């Protein structure tokens, strides 16, 4: 699973652990089932895209959007399909509640999910912003898109950085959410520490550096490779993850003369053993909504180092951990890596993770606006739609 999927599962677990009836819904049939730790979490799959097609009206809208409207107004596909998708989801929810009882809170995670059902509005719904939503866009088109996705909705930002970015978007694009609050992502320390003990026969035997992320431009592993080459560390670098940039990154490693020291481990269902056995976890992203891999690595007992990027990494790397942040350039990252691996592996203080305990995060979702739900929870997401 990617980061967004892991957090959706963690949140569903957190609600169940607090004694609530918790349901986890995906809008796509997943190749590998999501695996909540808590046995009480009930899983559901609703192939929204295919149900839309079966309505025939949805098939016509999809055809018009894909072949006529989207070429005219680029990236507007969701505007047309998500309008009907909202009504279809409401019908699904009506049937769901007839079977399972009243739902008190509905949590949608990720803009990709919002797009599928943007017409759906409900006071019980909270729309979680996993990442930055504004990067300086102007004009009528982004105004239209943001009004569809965020107007009059209760938004939850996963970090103060994301909330500040949402405020910039409001001012620039003129939409008005019903509310905006900050609730960080949960870190299930116990579950992570159980999973990190799993056997991984292909782990390096010697000390190594690791990063865990999709191989995409936003994660900027190219910066990491250049800084690693400059550091001249005699310690392997392992990249855990898959993505469109792998070929380019392999070519860059060869060009830099470090191909023999860099290992591409590919996508791993359980990345925690790789974090646990590493000497240092390194993050080189251009921006991060929060950077959950940082607290996951800390939960595994591994020190972390991150470039100073836009978003929410300082929600985690604060206080004593501020020294784990370096400027976002090759020389600073190289020097930071050399300094971080000098000497023995330092101990990790569990108190650094107190703000991210699942029970703390669940309580914050329990009473947004002073209204505490009593029974059921529904966490909805579209698998594979991480930003």
C-alpha cells in the first residue's frame, strides 16, 4: 500500500480500538485486500466507476466528458462524472445505513477520492487534505475545480503546512469551505513494531541508508542520489518503492558512478523491516503533506533526516528533532547524511510520537465542532490515488 492507503487503514483501526463500529470503504476493486490490524473493522468495496456506467446516464456522461468536454477543458473529466458520482454514493450510503445503522461520521481521504463524489455534501462528512492543494494556479478553471471539490465542505488538513496552503488557495481562488481544522495522521506504534519484526531475507547485511517512497518526481530521489554521491559514504543506499522514475534514477546512479552502492528494492507490502535495520532514513521530497514515513521510521527505532520542504514535516521534526532537517540542496543533504551516520545509532524517544497516537487522533475526529458521534464510522478512499 501507499501512504494514503496505510493511513486510511490506521484511522479505521483507531476508531475500532476506541470501541466504535468502523467500516473501511474503497471505490475500486483492489488487487490485494487492505489489512486492518483490528478484527472489528469491516471492509467494503464499491466499484463506483463501473456502477456509474451501469446507469447508462453515467456511461453517456463519461463518453461526453472523455471525448468532448475534457479535451476542451483539460482535466475537467471529474467535474462531469463526479456530479453523478455524488448521487450514486448517496444511494449506496442509504442502502448501507439500512443494513448497518446510522453512520455518525464519514471520512474521505485524498483529492482523488473527492473528485469521484464531489457533488456529495453532508454535515457528517470530513474531507481530509493529504497534501498541498495550491501551487499558484490562477484563472477560471482552477476556480471551478476548487469550488466543486471544497466549497461548503468540512476540510481536515493533516498538518499546519497543508492548512496554510489551503488558506492561500481560498484567498486566491475564492472558495469558502464550511470549516478547516488540523488533525494529524495516526502512527500505530504497536502495529508497526510487530510488522517490523517480519523476516526479510534480502535485507543488506551491512549498515545502510534507506528511503521509502514512490519513485516519482515529487519525491525527488534524484536529489538524494546526487547528495549521496557527493557524501562519498561507504554505506549502501536502498530505495524502497516503485514508480515512473525508476529507469531515470537507475541511469542517474550509473552516471554518478554509484550504481554499485545503490539498491532499488522495489515496492514492498511491508516496508518496516527495511526501516528498522537501516542506519538512517532519508527523505528528499519537494513537498510533503505530512511525511508519515518519518514517524514510521522513528517508530522502527531508526533516526531520520529530511530536507526542509513545503508542507508538514515540521509537524514531526520539532523540538529535539529540528536538527534532523537540512536545507534542500545537495551539499546540505550530503553533509547531513555524513553527520547523521557518524558514531553509534542513537536511541529514539517514544515521546516524540505522542502527538500521533491513534487514540489521540481518533478523539480529535470524535468531536469536530463540538458534536460527538456515538456509533458508526465510515472511512472512504480510492485505492491508489496518493498525491
